[in-house]
């Protein structure tokens, strides 16, 4: 009866099963075993009851399997298994054999042998392996004990290891430098929380950045997909430096220091701001040349960089010979001592371009938050005003001044300008100059940039950055801009009717106007009234725009682009323009700042960035206008680099209408003569 029960149980098993004695004789088989023997050997008696299975294995030369079964029968091994192929003419098949001892009263009486068809499992596994091996991403898997169970070829290459020596090894033993890093933290989080994670990490021993996607495995451990993003990171770093660092000195630029100050103000952390100017710096440029002047600025930058690292402050170059240094939580007395350190730093003798060593003298204005003001503009303006007061002393060793309420002359000047700004247009104090843009493919003028100038009756010529900044702050930028556009479009309309001008006319515009629905309506009305064709009116986003500041900016730019307005980013590279945002902005052209143009032929990082930007913009089909081109060699190099447009003194200075028309007309005549 027991024999029948065992037979019934074996037949209920879909796998091929048999029971053998201690000597290896087959005592019992199930139907699956018998059918498999018949189908594969043609002889059902080949492995039937009574046949010695160990002898069959010996004759077949399957030594490892023979020894495995014997070790179970002799009690040297509790279990034995073996995966093996058993292919037929029609298909490739895989089986796994398991051998389990049969005990009675503590003594081994025989063994149960089971052969299971695992072809589908192996096929799926092989398919998975093929997919993982063909991926461009690297992949590895570890078990619950952090031991490697699989690596694909890409992982082997990126990790610089051999798979054969890695499988079964503990990941933290193989890569001990990963212990205590974000890599360990994220991997353990994935395993403990059973949640997938994506992160980027730098692994110093390989000097590589990786983008990592880690997933928990059901049976424990984790699966990791990763790829080398070192080049992307290097490119991002280069772009970040272009957006945030001054190209000449390597210090922070205006945008960066403004953002840093804003962040500290939001946290309400007291700080001191030192606004520095190099006295008589213009004389260095005039006497020794601009290269020498640049070297002076670089040496000052190096010294400020060292002080920054020592003190924990932030140094920045605003432009020209103006620097700022911000440091948190200094009281009034300590701030004065720190200003002396800055003056000594500036005075320290330096040798430039082989000339005799000489010293610079600095003037420093100091403003303190929150005593001086409650926002960045107030504090920066106060420090600037204090610097001008310090400069008035004409000290031969340099001096500093704290901002005082009495220092209001600078502010008074701004008030006068603010009060007069609107009436100045009607009075004729504002006038316009035009600078041609040369298309390098045709050699012709195909656009002009319009620049406003203000000659005040009492104050004289006011620099554009000064009155534009004031217009922004006082809310007069819109009437000033609209009046400029209206006047110039009327002038250019006359050009079109009188002598056939069909090029662009470009205006610098504040981002606050770009996002104004009423300004959009104004532009649309002007285009209709003056019959402006598509791409004949261009709006340049000024250097004061942070392209990341408003998600709505892209939407509003799209609106302008839809009605045929051409769009450009002005002063690209000065720290207020970011490549990372170009992909989502409908920009037709960028205007590269002259500081990069001046690097042509120097072999510097700035020159490399210039060429990289031109190449990238060409790929993005965005025109590049090189500003400030003054030399023939610069023109030659830019043409060789496929820079689409050039604007600068080499071709023409910004001039008033009569002279500008004369210059542009000469190109129109050339164009007509070639038809």
C-alpha cells in the first residue's frame, strides 16, 4: 500500500522523478520519467526500474553528476543539484537535476532524483542578459548580502574591473572608497525603504560623474543602472562658470553676488559689503596698455580669491575696475579692520608685463545689512555712494568710508535724473544712435541696433547703464522704451520708403516689459501701423535679465515670436545669460559679449568658451552676433568659425541717423549692383 502511495505521489509530479537504492538501482519511476526516456532514447527500458542509474551515468561519462549522487547516498552531502542542457533536434532545452536523500530511522536508504525542465526560465534569463549586455547604460546587481551577481560589459568598462573576478564579491570590499559617501547612503536607502532612487554622484577614485538609477530587488539586494556623465558635468560646469563667474578674474560676477546677497538677506543674517574701486586704473590702460590693465585686475582677483578662501566671504568683480567683497556677521569695528586688510591687499606691489613693480591704490565704500538698507539694491547703492566719497579724498594710500545718510549727492543726482527722464524725451535730451550688424555670409548690413543716449542740460552725458538702471527702478522704463521704439520705427519707416531698407531694427528691452500684456499689445500695434514684416523688429533681452527668474518669460517670448518679432539675448556671457535656458526659449540669436571677443588668439579659456558657444549655437540654429569686434584678425577668425553676424568698431561705431544712413546706404547700393 505504501508502494502504491509513493507511486501515486511520484506520478502527480509533472517533473521526471525516480527513486534509486543505495547501490544506484532504479526502484521506482513516474510517468513523466518513462515518457522522457521513451521520447529521447527510443528505449523506455534504458532508465527503467531495475537499471542501475549510476552505471548509466558512468557509461555516459557524466563524472561530476555521478560523484554528486554518490556523495548524497554516502551522506557526505545533504543535497545535490546540477543544471544541464539537453537539446533535441527541434529545440534547445535546459534541465535542472536535484538529488535528495531518503532517510528511514536515521539511515539513508536511497535517493529521490528529479529532473525539471527549466527551458522557459533559462530562455527568459538569457533574453534579459542579452538586453542588459546590449544596453548603452551600465548595469550591475547585488544580492541581499551586497555581493555582485551580475555586471554587463558597459559596467565592466566604466568601473574598470573584470567580471570574472567580481561576481560573488562584496561591493563595499571591492569599492571601499564608496563607504561613507552618498553612494552608500542612497544604495542602503533603496534596500531598506524598498524605493527606487535616482541621483548623480562623483566617484573620486575613477574621476567620473555618474547618473544612477537604483531599484530594490524582490529577493533582496538592488539593481543599478548607471552611465558616465562626466562630459555633461564638465559642460555644465563650463556653462555655470560662464553664467556665474567673471571670465577675466575667475571671481563671482554681478549676478552671482546679487543672488548670494539676496539669499543671506532672506535668512536675515547681518553682513558687511565692501565696494572697491582701483584709483587711476585708467592710467594703467593708457600708459601700459589694456593687456597690462587686465593683468592688474587678474592679480587683484587672485588676492581676493585667497582672502575669500581664508575668511569665508565672497568676492566678486562687477565690471571694469570695480570689485565687491561680502562677509557675514562682522561688527562695525571689525568691519573697519577688514577694510584695512582690503586696502593693503590692493596696495601690495605687483609686476605686470615685465615693467617695474608698482602699487595700486583703492577706495572702498562700506554698507552694512540691515543698518544701511533692507534689499540688495539699497545696500549696493549705499556702498557705491560711500566708495565715491572715499574716492574724493584722493588718498595716496587709499581709504574707506562707511555709508552715511549725508552721502546723498549721488542719490540726489539720481532723483534729478528720475524727475527729468520723461520730460527729457520731449525736450530732445534723448537721441538715438544706430550701429550696423554685418551678415558674414552676405557681407551686407541686415540689421541695426538702436541705442539711446541722454544729454542732460545740467548733468551732461549720462551713461546708458546709469539711466537704464534708474528707469527700471523708478518704473519709467516702459514709457522710455515705448517712446524710443515709436520714434525709431517712424525713422526706419522713412528709410524703407525712401531707399528700400529691409533689414532688422533691434531694441534693448527689459524683462518686465516682455512680461507685460500691455507692452505686447503696444508692439503688435506698432508692427501693424508701420507695416513691419516678420523678423524685421527685434527685441533684445538686456543684461539685467536672469533667464531663470520667471517661468512666465518663455511663454511671453513665445507670444512675441508668434507675431513675427525676432528675439535676441544681449551681452551673452556676462553672467546674466544661461545656455541651460536657451532650449526652452524661442531665441533667434545671441550677442556674445566683447570680453570673449577680446580673447581671440590668446589661447585662453575664454577663447575656448567663445568657440564652444558658436559651435553649439550653430547646432541649435541660433544666430551669433559678435559684439565689440575691432580688429581684422578677429573678423577673420569669427568668419572661420561660422559666426553669423559681427557688430563693432571694425565696421562702424554707433552713430546718429545721418551718418548711419550713409554707411548702410553704401551696402544697399552694393546689394543692388549685384542683382
